[in-house]
């Protein structure tokens, strides 16, 4: 075995016999190595010596990273540098981690006041991804959603809140793109059921998942926006069904609306330029706008 594994952190070492995993691990090792010199990049010789790989293997992995846009080769110096896609991924990661950082106080408040579990969810194309799960102190908890879980938009309270906040044309496109997986894996979320959920969410101002993903787990959600009007994410609260009777649904929805308003105000502060330009979208609390009627 070549020496790359000795140069990488211990948790990067692939397991014996997993050639596909080993190739991925080696490629990521090269990406990390190149990332140490983001300005000037590295020549092939230094990549070979720094990784412990032989030249043909290093070149093959570099070509794969180049096809993915994660690495570029400067035409004149022939040095390998981080590519445009690496920049894009970095921006996405920074945005998400920054969003989580400013949302944490609100999530803690929600879980402290309600004793139930609160969540931060963001959109990734046609899916929703749970970024964080903040546990409450109530002894009986729901485990329907964990940090890192992803579901088609509309499946789950936070996910539904984001879908309902999109314009109708986007809603149509997302549902059409997800129809096959919804029918195969989420039988309670057929397109016609989702459209009814969207209409109810828009009328209510927030979403309700009445235990359709996990029977005993109910949730309420509220979307929030960036200052330019784009959906930033959603806050949600989940609890066992006995703690989600209609009066408490209304109470939790008010708490979510309060935290969504606070979060939008914080995002507004973040996005205002140093020259004092004013954002065009008000962060005042408002019902979720319907798509075509809002345009």
C-alpha cells in the first residue's frame, strides 16, 4: 500500500478491500493538500511527494477532481489549484454554518420554552436538510428527524413550510421532480396530498405535519427569508401527538413566528452593506404569500 494513509489523519484511512472508498479517500487527500496553497497551487511533483502516491495514480485522481470542477490546472505554471466548484461549496458551507450560528439562540429559546424538540431546516434544490436538532427537556421525545436527514420538499413540518413559501411555478416543478420518490417511499405525501397541505399552510401562516411521516410525531413549522425574499430555511417544533392538540399548535405557531421574525431581522443586519444601503424586502412578520397572487 502506498504512503498516503500515513500522511493523512487516522480517520481518513480507508478500510482494506474497499477500493472505491480508498480512491475517494485519496482524492480528498489530494484536495486537502492543494488547499494548503490556495494562492499559488502546487506542481505535480510536490503533490506526488506530499501525498506519497506514485505519479500515474496522482495524475488520475487529479483528472477526476478536475472533471468535478474541484481542481484546476493553471495553463502557464502547470500548477494545480482549487477549482471553481470548491469555491461554490465553500460559500454554501459558510452560508449554512453562518445561518446555524445565528439561529442557535432562537432554537434554544424554543426548546426551553416548549420543552419539545426544535429544528433548523434548509433547502437544497428539491430536498430539505435538517441542519440542527435542539432537544427539549420533556421526557418523551420524538425521533422522526435527526441532523443530517434529508427528505423531499414538503415531507415534514419545516420542509412543508419552505415548499409552501415558494412561488407556484417552483412548487409545480419541485413536486414534478420528486413525484417518483414520493410515490415510492412516502405514500402519505402523494402530489395531491402535498398540494392540499400547501394550501392549508398558506392559509394558516405555518405548516402542520399531523404524524404522516412517523405516526406519533407531529410537527409545526415556519419558513423565514433572506432580505432579498429568497427562502433561507425553516424553524419547526416536533412533539408526540398528545402534546399537539389544536390549542397548543396555535401556541407553538406563535412562538415560531416570533423566532422567524427575529431571525429575519438578524439576517437583515448581516446583509446590509457597510455603505448603509437598505434591503428591499421588509422583514416584518407576515403571512406566507401565495405564489401567483404575490407576484
